[in-house]
C-alpha cells in the first residue's frame, strides 16, 4: 500500500488525475452510502436479522456464490447477524440483486446490458452504476480521465444516483443532490487512495465470480448435451429434449 507521502504526492496531480479521483470518490463513497440507504429502505436494520435467519433467504444467499468474508459479514457467528453498515459495495450490490425481489432489466444479458434510456427502474439504475464503474476502472492504470470524459461520466453517474435517491423519498433526492455537488468541489485528500483500492477490489471480485458462473454455465450446457445424446442413442424413436437456456438462473447472480 502506498505511504501517506505517496498519496499526498499523487494528489498534487494533474487535472486528469483529479478527475479520476473525484469519479472514484463519487462511486465508492457516494455510491456505497446511497446503496446502503436503498438496501435499508427495503430491509430495515431492525428487520434484517429476521430476514437473514429465514431458511429461504439463507438458501438464496448460498446460491449467490458469496466469498467467505462476505458470508462472515452476514453471519458473523451462530445466532448473530450482520448490519448493513458492515457491508462493502460488492456485498450490497449482491444483496440488492439476490434478496430484494429485483428482476433483471429487459435484454438478452439482463444485468450486463446497459438499459434503455427511458428505463429508470431501480434495477436499471443499478446496472448503470456498475456499467459506468467499469468505464472508470478502465482508466485505473493511468489514473487519468480527460475533462470531456469526466463531464460525461460525472453527469451519467450523478443522474443515476439521484434517481435512486428519489425512489426512497423527495427529501432523500434533495439531500443527495447536495452531497454530490459537495463531492465535486470538496478538496481531494489522502482518503482518495483508499477509494481507488476499493474500486479495484470491487471490480476484481465481480470478475472472479463472473468467471466462475461462466464455467458453471459451460458445464451445464455440456451436461445437457450429454443427456440429449444418451436419450437419442437409447431410443428407437428420437425423443425431443428441450434445449437448456444459456441464460439460466446463473445469470440472476449478476
């Protein structure tokens, strides 16, 4: 990890580096806080232990391929349940998609396709946040973003966050409009170094799980093909075996 002196030196940066740091702060500080508030509006802190103790909810979470640290954040010890304030942005995203009765937006790849501009559902805004996160992360090697691209990404991410806040309440929308304005003008600090590390971790954890899901889907298709071939061989009259959908329940994990 970079030292405090290294972080301070990085913050004496060009405008392009400051652009990257501000977008990272917007995503990792603003996005996390707002998505926690959104999760709390669906499963209140008082209600969450009851939800997590529900066997059907636990079964859903076991199917979500959580990492061991994520599972421990939810279930620290027998009979003890986690609080949303202890959940990082990766876990909050997975919980929103897993136990909050959300459905993938329309499209062949659901959670992975950028939604239609007219779709302002919570699900669509979540997809936008992750999509634009990927665009910010693409600059992580240089940690620089031009002014024109910064203005474009700041506008898109800010609008998605404000629409998420508006879905909670009008007061929350006004509160988050002010917070986002503050993120834009407040001085950069060594804290930005931590947000950059969290952005890197969020992206890589998503990619690791996505790779595992793709492997499972390939195994599922291979099994389906083997079953079809075996049925065909053993039957005098070939029997139709329905095709398995490539975009089966595994896609719901993302």
